[in-house]
C-alpha cells in the first residue's frame, strides 16, 4: 500500500465539508489510520475523484466504514 498516496487522497477529501464530518467522527476516525480495507479503498485516485463529484460514491464509502466497524 502506498501510504503517501493514501494520505494525499485523505488530505484532498478533507477539503470538503461532507468528508470532514466523517473524518472528525470518533467512530470512524481510527479506521482511516489502521484499517487496511479502508486505506486500500482510499488509495485509488479515481475513486477519490468520484467521491468528490458523486453523492452515491460517498454513500459507498459510508457503507464500507460501517461494515468495517462490525
């Protein structure tokens, strides 16, 4: 996994209010740092661009986060 790319993508997403709310939520925060599924998901720049533009893609991220919490 490319940690720099993931961190760069998280920083790009963090410029958007909808992502900040998720990222700042204690329930999900830890997943962004330690969960390999979430980090692999965020490694894709194409997927990140899609999330920035598309509400359905944002919902997909939320579903993944919820699934990883279980």
